[in-house]
């Protein structure tokens, strides 16, 4: 939170074309853990919303065309898990035109919500798993812009599909033609396989894709997971996630055609894999650059004790490692003892924001970093030497990022006190690309670009 005092810094003798400029800057000194929060948003930059009796966990975040914000995730009650949605105005207040006072809970019965997207007509599509049977299966839900179930979709707004013994969908992509691509994993006998399906906009399976609308794939050795799916220009499809190498999980990405056939020209026989840490690497997010190159982000376990770091790997468009990025195409970045990277977002300037959490022995905080196009940490214009951490209660886990049209960064999380349940939590950060960096290890201000060629200390 912002401290209740200010320092006034006078910049004197700033020579520009033999003219002395006298002016002053008022800089608020921020605590390191809550740098850069936009205090015009909600309460001191943070919005929290309680939905269910127990834990409410954000899993997806969308900035809408009118600037409003839609968060979605899992709501836990005494009877099980349900989908939950919260819509916020641009200032972080609840949008009372949506659902009941801005909140929609349990629109279509038992099931989890793990990803969400919004159609051009404002209807909201979400995916996860239905949990009414012994094995979970694919669940797709569509609700209207006002939060009511869209009864024109499937059965009263819901479609469920069984492909193998049990499935959980982690990612949704609404194609340019309005069809829905979904990806996740399923249990098939003793193996865990990637499951991909495509649906028409009315909820029926698209029989032109895979085998009657679905496909399964095993890129690893008996264990694979998909966490992101994206349509490429031209109609090809990328699926990213994690695949077992026989001992641990590695990051992986594979390419399929518009009809669901593995593209063997990509990587090695259609798949690209790479490892980061000494132990399991779990890929959670993917961004595709304008030149077709691919950045995967997730969590890399560095030792047998479970210590984890942010991890990123960059591939060329053909599936080979981009060795000019980071350290031979790879990055590992440590903030706390246990760090988890859950989402990546590409900014218009080519920089990549990574969001997740950083944990110590006693608490967990929202954590963000930003990387330049070459993979170096953006230490000059982002947060505190390239890092932002935000404390929300005792524990907070960042899950989903959003970038507003003015460059402000949103992160959706679940946050809690030591004795309370998790709530939907959204933090907004502003002014972190304006060229003013607040230093918290010593009191000073750097200006970027720097006309005085020095740091001014007080």
C-alpha cells in the first residue's frame, strides 16, 4: 500500500539548449511489495469479491471492448464446485447490469471453469470439467452478456463430451470462423493423454476435425497435458503444455492442421520439447509473436525439494529453439523460494509480461515480471528492477493477466487472509511504463530517457 507521505524533489540546473528549467516532481515512495498499484482502481488498486461459502479462484480474465473487466473461475460451496463470473466497471466497482449485482454463480450446474472467452456478440463461453459423474468430462458453457444461460446452446446452455475415460479442459480458443477449439488432458487406461476437440457455434461437434470432432495425442511417455490452444493465421493450430520424458515433465508444443492432423514439418515429427529445471517443468501459457515464433511460460522445479522458478522457452516458427533468446532460448527467473508462472501476455511494444506468484516460508504474493524482446529482464521501466510483488492478505496466487488499451496491467488472482477463504482478487498496475522508476532499496529516482545523465537522490 502507498505510504502516507511524499518527498518533493527539485530538479535544478537542467540545461537544455542553454536554458535552465526549474520544476519539481512529487514522487510517492512505495513499499517494494506493492509497487505500482493504480490507486484509482477499486480500493487502493485492488478489487476483491466473495462469491461462494468457501474458496473462489479466478482462472480467466478478459478486458472487454468497452473497457469493463470480466473475471471467471471456480466457486466452492458445500455441495461442490461451480462456475463463477464477476463483471467489473473500468474503475473496479461491480457492474450491476450483469447477473445479480455483478456476480453470476452456478449458471449451469456442477463443474469447474478453467478458461473463458467472449464472442463478438458479447456472449461468454467457458470450459472446464463437469463433475457429476465418477470421471469428469469436457464441459462447455455459454451465457448471455447479461449473465443468463444461453438456452440456444447445447442443452440449456451446456455441452458435455466424453472422449476417453475422463477429461479436463484447460484452454479455449474461439476461431475466426466462430467455432470453438478446446484442449486439455484425459485419462486413457494407464496413460494421461492430450485431448483436443472442436465444436460448431451451436455446441455440436465439428465432424470435419479429427475423428468426429475430437482427437487424442501422446507427445510424451505415458503422460502429457495441454494448457493452451491457439489458431494461427491460415488455420493451423498450436497446442502447448507438458509432456513426460520418462522421468520428469518438459515444456512441449505441437502443431496440427485445421482438420486435426499432426503437422510433421514442425519440430520433430510435429512436436517440440525442451527442459528447464532439474525436475518437472510445467508449461501454463503460450504467446505467439507476429513472426510466428512461440514463447512458452510456466514453472520450473529446480531441485528435489520442490523449489520452483518462473521459466520461459522460445521456439522458432518451425519448432526449433530460438538460441538468440535468453540463455540459448531459455530463461529461469527466481523471485521467492517457490515461484509459479501462470500467464503470459504480449504487449504492443513486443515486451512480454509474466504473471503468477512468489512464495516464502510464511506467505505468497502476486508476482509480475516483464521481459524485453531478447529475453532480458526489463529492469529500467517495469516495477522494481523488473519485478512487482503485491501482498493481498496472507496468501495470493496470480492466475490470469489482462492488458488494457492504455497499457495498464491487470492480474486476476485468489487472495486470502490466514483464517479466511480465497476470494476473487484483481490488481491493476498503472504508470509502470511512463519512465519513472521508484527505488526502494535507497531513496532515489531515475528518469528514462535521462536528460541529466544521473540519478537524483534525496
